[in-house]
C-alpha cells in the first residue's frame, strides 16, 4: 500500500511541475499512509517554520504569530482512500501538497487559487471537502457505511444542511453558511446516514 502511494505521489509531483508549480522549493515533504482509518481523506502537518515568512495577525485584543511558509511537511493519506480510483487518490494527494505551498496552510483564497488552476489543467475536483459516497461510486466500490451523528445542522436562509458527530459549544456563534453567510440552526438527536 505504501509503494502504491509513493508511486502515485511521484506522478502527482510530475504533473504539478509540468504546469510550473515547483515542489523542490517547498522544503522536505514526507508522505505516508495514516495509521488510523480516519473519516478524512488526508492531512498535512507542517513544522520548522521559515522565520523569514513570519508575520503577526491581530485578532481582537490578541496578537498571533503566523508563518506563510514551512520547511517540513508531513502528509498522511487514509488507507481507505488507496482503495479508490487512481484519479481520486491523485486528487487527494494534490490537495494535501497544495497545503505545503506558501500561504496555503488553510483553505483560504491562495489555496482556492491553486485548486482552481490545477482543476482547469488536469480535470481534477480539488475542493475543501470530498464526498466519500460519490468517490466510492466513481470507483465502482460498494459504499455501505452507516454512521451515527449527534447533530443536524441547517442554514436558516438557504437550507444547506449537514451532520456532525460533535461540535464546538459555540458553533452557531463562530460559523456561518459558506453559500449565503446566514446563521446555522443546530438540532441535537441521533441520525444515521
């Protein structure tokens, strides 16, 4: 499984370099199969911040030190992702590699700019979140995961909804709908999806 991941990672890097995204300048990138079978597709952990990219961000009364660039990156891909179609695996790997680029350690404007560019060039579907059921269907694998959720969250304006197993107690104060910017309504209970 690890060899398959490394082979697809190397192909993904070649694709990125063919459209002018220089991976060699990003520092050291390690990639491995996650030891836990997570619900998420993958993650990118950064360490060894580049001191030249240091800046201070003021949030309320607090000043927070942030970094635009890091010298070491650890990418982990969930084992279940490696069962999917190769294009979906590449999509996941490239999503995590984008997080290694300067100013892309979140899903902000810079991340979205690279994702759009790569999607246009190669026809991928790099986005903030994936659809596990849809990806299993595209890979011709039966999807039979039934999960229990404790919270049903719905936008009060556009009706967009989703489930969560757990949420922050200040969820409705902190977050707004990504589509329309309205507040969320949270219902507690037990749902299966």
